[in-house]
């Protein structure tokens, strides 16, 4: 046995030193936990869609685990978008993606909607567009909030507001429309609604 081990065995900690050290460890652990900021989620609460789009894109760019070398394409697919019709838009539609999806899932229908005179906007549900761990701090209330905020912003720009959603996005917009009679109509893709 070396001399350091012999010294440790010959000088046991007193009970007061033991409890003092244990309390200090617990206090340090508590203070460390309190000083951590909560995990970030996609920014919400912007006064305009352009600002929401800009902040959400920046957030995704900073947090995303990119899967390809084409970062610009991945950002386009995973961030909010807007497409305007030719001329002045009098009606608009807000499209909300589903679980495991992104705003880019509406790419195919956006041109058809703009040709029919719609101002088309897509949103990014908080927790999406980056990495799976970013879903952990998110609640359904965060998803409801982005739908409510962006529907209200769209209504400030156009007289007629429609909502569309895929799967869970369909459920979110249906729930919102049931509470807001000013919504002119819904476009639902595979909503998770009980059929009987």
C-alpha cells in the first residue's frame, strides 16, 4: 500500500466534515440547476409574418443538424414561407404541417393556391425543423400559439382567411376555426379525426 492510501485511511472524515461536504455538494447541484436557461424553442410573438419568418429561419439555421451539403435547400424546406398571388390578395390561407413533417410539405399545392388568388403562408411548429431533442420542451400550447398568432397576422392583411393543415396540423387548424367564426373555410389533409 502506498503512503497516500495509508494517510487517507488513518485520517477519516469527522461527521461534521462529512455532512458539511454533502450539504455543499447538494447546494452546488441546486444552484447549477437553477442557473440553467430553459431549452430554446422556435421564437414566437413577432409583430409581422416577415419578422416571424426571419427569426424562425435564423433559429433553425443555428440549431439544425443538417443532413445534406445543400443547407439552403434544407432551410427552405424547414422554415416558414410566403407566396403571393399576382395582384392584390383579398384572401389568404395559413398552412400547418403535421408530426414529423415541415412547412416544405406544402410545396406542391402552393402554386395552385396562389393562381387562385390566395396569399399563402406556412408556419413551422415549435420543436420542428432542427433535431428531435428540440421537441422535448414544447407543448401543444406552443403549437396552438403559433397558429393563433399567424392566423391573426394574416387576417390583418386579407379580408378572407382560410386555414389548412396536414394530420396534426389539420387538427390544430380545425380546433382554431371552431373557436373563430371569422375563418372562411378549411383545407384538411388526413386530419386525425375519429370517423364514427
